[in-house]
C-alpha cells in the first residue's frame, strides 16, 4: 500500500519503537500533524517553545538511553530548536530532530518560514539530512536513528520539505541499515589493552577518572567491578556522576573547577591516570600544562578525536567503555596479578589526609538558607533516589556536589554547553519516561525564567515535577566570578523585578511555596513530596545571596591551586 | 608542516560544506581544496592541503574521519607520492619579440599554448605547486592578464591506493 510521506514518518516512528515525540506544529509539518492525529500509537507532547521540545527529548534520552525524538516546523521552529540540539551535541545525547522545510520547489527562494536548517545545524549535529524524495524518507529516518545511537551518540537532524510529506510511495520498514562510511569501533585494540593493564597493575598512585561515556554506554556495572577489584580511587566528571556510586568509600567526589580538594589533589599527584569515557574538558583539566604532571595516562574513548585532543595520552584505547572494561577485567583476573597493596595503602592515607580538609563544609548555623543545606535535605527526603535535572550556574555545581548520586542516568544536566533553561523541559522529558518516579528540577531564578512557559505544558500533561528554585536574587555564578575576578563590580548580574514565583506557579495551575528560613526547609520539602506528590510544586527558596561555590580552581590555574572556603 | 590529505567522500549535496565547515569551525587552515567525482560516481575524491603541527594534523585527520560522509582518507605526505597542480595563465603577447619570449618560456616549463589571439596567449602548465610558482616568477609581471590554478591533487606512488 502506498502511504504519504507524513504517514511514513509516523508509521516509521512507531515501527522504530518511538513512544514519545516532543514537538510544536507549524505550516511545513501540518501533513505530519494530520497523520499524528489519525493514529494513537506515537504520543505527541505539545510544548510551548521548540527549545523546550529538544530539551525534553534530551532529558528523555539521558534518563532512558533511548533516543529522544523531536518534531518542529521550518524556519523559526528549526532555529528555536538549535540551542537544544547544540546542548545534546556537546553531551553526546542520542536525539533525532525532524524539522519541516518549505516545499522543494521553493527551497532557496527565501520562502515564508524558510531557513537552511541543514546549514544552520551542521556544526552542532552528529549528522543531518535533507530528504528530497519521498522514496528516500524511510531509509533516511533509519540512518538517522542508527547514527544517533551508535558510536559516540549525538543528535541527527532530518529536514523534510512539505511536498515530500504529501507525496506517496510504498512503505516498508527498513529493519537494518549499513553505511560504508560509518562503522564505529566498539572493541578495543588487544595490544593496547594489554599495555594498559600492565601499567594499571604497576601503579603506585593510581586514579580512575570517569566521565559521561560510562553513563551513556551503561557501563556502570563494569566500572564498579573494575574499581572494586583494584581498590583504586574514583573521581567523576560532572557528566559522569552516578556512573560510580557516590556513597562508595572509593569515591573521592567530582573533579575539576568545582571538584573536591581530594579529587583534584589526587589528580595532581597520581602516577597512573585511567581516563574512562571522559574527554579532558577545560573545566576538568584547569591549566593543561599543570595537569597530572606525574602521570602516565591511559584513555578509553569511543571517539578517536577525543583522544590526545587536549591532553597528550600515553596509551590510547578506542572502543566502547563497556567492551574495553570487560576485556581489562578478564585480563586482570587471568593474570593472577594484584596491585601493589603497600603503595596503595600509602596512597589512600594521603588521600584521606586531603579528605580531612572537608572542602565542602559550609556554615550550618547561618540564619539564612544555605543552598547546600537545601540540597542535602533534598537528598535525605528523596532518599537519593530522585531524577535530578538541573539548570546552569551555582545551583548546578551545588547539586553535583551535594546530591550524592548512586545510580547512573539520575543526574540530568547540560554539562558541555551549559544551557540555562535546560532544567524544566528536561525534567518534563524525564517524567514522561518515568511517570512514577520523583523528578526534581533544581534551578535558580535566572535559569527558570529562560523556559518558564513550560509550566503550562506541565499542567496540560499533569507532570508532578518538583521545582527547587534556589533564589538568591543574583545570577550567582556570574556574581561569584565578578566578586573574585572583577573587584566586585556586579555588572548586570543582579535580578531586579523578579516575579512573585508563588503566584506565578498558581497562575499556571500549580502549587507555589515560599521558604525563607532554614528551619522550614525540611518540612517544606516533605510537604511537597507527600501532600503534593501528584502535583507540580514550585518551591521558591530565598537563599543566602553571598554564598559561593567552593572549592574553586580559577580559570588558568592548575588543579592543585584551589580556592578553598 | 605542509600535509596533503586525500579524502574519499560520499558524493552528496553538502559533503563539501561539511569539510569546509569543519576547518573554519575548528580554526584549521586550508591552503587548497579540490574535489571531483571518481570513476564510481557515488564517491568524490578530495585533495586538501593544510599546514599544522603533528598534533593539529592528527586532530584534522580524526575530525575528518568523524564526518559521517567521509569513507576513507589518507595523508599522502606520510609516504612517497606525486602531486600535481594545473594552471591556466593568460598573457599579453603583442609583437614578434614578446610572442617569441612567451612561447620560449612556455616551452622551458613544458607548458602548452592552448589559446591564441593577436594580443594574447593562454598557456596550460602542470606540475607541483613550486613549479607553477617558478613559472609565474620567471614571467614579466606586467604581461600576466589572468591566472587560474586548480589547487593541488595528489596520489601515492606504487601499489598503495586510496580506495574502498
């Protein structure tokens, strides 16, 4: 039977196993929306802004491992989606974005709502396609899903002109796809793995530095087995949090600009560094000249271009984290060799001395609400089991530090691009994927206003997200940098004329709460998660305006040159 | 160091802009870039000349390989290879002496005169880039009306071949 291109899109999504589609209609995608209307298999979620559609799909993908799927119209629909696409690209999130396009006969004519979506998105997608013939539609969609999910994952855009969605052709679901130009390697090189294992077992001051690759590859189990077998300390990047349980004694916290003293000092003094699915981001390394000065570096990554990009490594291993760790575990077990226990004990003694600095301490007797306290209490009330989505800024770093993630895919944040406005829509995507789970959006009064219109989407779909707004009446991270590095000239970091968030939440049909005393924090959180379990609660915490994120490695400094509290 | 990178890439709309976009986005320089379909019309062969330290060249080749449309690539400068560039150059040639001189020059550089008018000669010269530079150097600048260079293309010597 012949189907229209629009029907093929919807049928394909169903055949591909897509349950949720986040989008916003418009002229160029009306045929597709009509096809959606005439079926009940793929559930479409109507957001209030295309950027939110991409973040929601992104949150969906991060929390499930399945690709997030987006449908937007041409022109402004596509350009509004770009921030979300770039966000997913920087964090290697599998996503397929379908953008409508003006009819093929009008392409290039500056038609109404025309932009070169393929051109605009090219630098921030893993790949993109323009479908010019309905006969190519199904196989192109298949390629898009294949590319998005394999190798180093990432977003793929498929631009579909309106006439292609109207034209008819025979539809057969392409079960498989192969591309001569794209064959990602998953299995690591045996010789390199052997070399690495020798180096790992010979280490006196080893360090495991693990990133988002562990989470994306669902390789936590292998990482935990690997780390426990060796007894080596583990640090996570922000993207890697939850990949190794934070409550484990071998965990030394996050590293980098706002990492713990013990993690950063251990990085600076280790003799063998094993980087696992991490990419030596500048927020992690600090000054690369001073990065891990004593260490031989082993780097496991699925993306060859991540290896030796920022930091030269001694043993590169291209492959999936899961495969390589499995191979390493087997080699270590078969060898019968064990790490140098005496050296390791000495190393742990040193690390424990650094730990004793208690770099995350804060004033617990303050009369003002300390943001750290809110997050510690949130962890307690949710038993550390919530999905926590965050926006970008101080609150993001505090959440990374104080909500101690024990499981992967629970910490949802825009790590690479640092996109303010990410948190709430991402939380929507997570809640759709996990309808029964506690989903929290930790945000600030700056970030939340960048996508606050989504409170309306949350009402439409009854999403019981808990919004923790750490409101310090400042763009806190900007203020912190201005305090430290610009002689306290607080240029435009002050948020005047804030809305009454309680009334705002109520206007959108949700529960609003205002909390301004430390003594009320726990009770308020309890109330939100019990009494208002099934409703969205906007909790406006008025926090200490002067609080800063510590420790801090100033830009350009080495990891061992931290500012402590 | 100057490197010549040969790329086999899917012959699809936008493939060239992916390569060019990669270079501008990551701040790599392109000295020249040539592209045309191969004997298999679904593939294009691109020759790209760039400069950079070993680290940069390593990143360039990795980033190029990461492009989904890139099927295979080779850094020709890693082994023995031949490079050629073609130039078409239009010269003022008026009067017996001048016409003789231009013709002599073309012969010395193994160029061929491919178009003649009463007042001009158009010469085709091929060779590596330095030879073409030398030819231009050897001419009286005031005679040059127009130069068109193809950019470098290259191929490995011997059995080694870039193919799928």
